[in-house]
C-alpha cells in the first residue's frame, strides 16, 4: 500500500483547484462588436396619428358648456411613443405636419421629414426639409430646426432660407432664432443679396 506524502497532496489539490478555476472562468458571453446594444422598444405605435390641441377662453367647471377653439393639429403617418424610457420622447419617423391657428383662425404650418418630441423639455427636433409657412406667406426652409413649445421659440445653427413676400425679400443665412409669428427674427450670419425697405420717417 502506497501513501501520498504532503507534497503530493498539495500538487493534487492545486491541480484540481486550477481545473475548477479554468472551467468556471470560461467566456461564454456573446458579444456583437464591443458590446451588444440594449434594444429600445416603443411602448406604443400609432398609424395615421392625429392630435388636436384646444383651449378655452376661460377656466371651465365640470358643468360648463363654453366653446373651446382649436389652436393646433399635429398629424403624422406614424408615431412611436417612448415614454417608457427615463428620458421620455415620441418619434415621427415618416414625417410630421403641425397646423397652427391664431386668434383670428388664420392657419400657419410646420412640416418636416422626421421629428422627435422630448416630453420632459417640451422641445421638438425637426429634421429634413423643414418648412415653416405663416398664413401671410412668410416662409422659412432649413434642414433642421428646434422648436421650444413652452416659450414659442424656434432656433437652428443650420443654413436657412427666409422668404418674405410683404417686403419682396429672400434671405439666406446660417444660424438664427425667432418667435413663432416672425415678429422677432435674429439671423446669426446672412449672405447673398437682400432688399431692405427704408422707413419713410
């Protein structure tokens, strides 16, 4: 009968421990590129989406029947709702059309090929062939615009083309900000020819 000495037992124990360590540390983690991306799935998808914003002249009680007026209609062929994310948003991957109505019920429009509405900040990111056209014919075209709905403020750092039929002017530029009805307009850079009417006084 053969007995194992202390060194033999240590060698067997180390070998056994190393085998368990290597088997336990196998890399069976499936990678795509560096790391697999987490899939983000919308909580809701709507086709032929249409949302109407209304307001009443005065605060209403539950039994009042005062008339409300339409202030905006937002429509899109497809809407994806990502309000299930930490930073909530809604996308319009097939385009967006917003029709605005002022107090006299004059209609102005904003349209774009793609849009994202960020619910928490109340900002809309409009991309691709963005067009704003007011009821009096003023027109702004740009590849991208941001619209802050809370402050009724629109801005971009991209190139733009602004057409004003009242003055007969066309302005090309890069970067600007303005309010929704174009009563305040601040262009950061302008180029090309522009006709400016003089004030007779």
